[in-house]
C-alpha cells in the first residue's frame, strides 16, 4: 500500500541534486531508488559510506521503520547516478 501511494506522487525532488524516482516492493522489502544528478566519478570520495551512515541513522529514528522491522519487513535504499550506474545500496533489517 505504501509503495502504491508513493508511486502515485513520483518523482519527488529531495534536494537540488537528488530525486526519489522509484518505490517498489521486493518480497518483504520496500525499496526506494534515488537518482543523483551527477556521475559516480564526480561524487566526493566517501559518498557511499556517508549515505550508508546517514540512511541508517535517519531510518532507525523513524517509528514506522522500527515497526516494519518488528513485523519482519525490510527497507532498501538505492542510489544511482544520472547514467543509472549504482552508487550505493543500504538494507535496513535491524536497528
């Protein structure tokens, strides 16, 4: 239901260079895909590690994510560059 509701509003601009462009259901997981308007090679060193740390902190602070995990669910956050090359993927299945 969450994926359906979000998909109806996509794409959603997150900031000046990031767009949430896809939300899908993958088994017990709700997967969010973000597109960054730069190429992987143009991103600052350490970007994947920063995305991972920030995502885990933000997601686990949310009561809805904690409830999803308690019920056996998972949230996946993926980032791709403007050419669809993968940047990072974070799987939240525990906090």
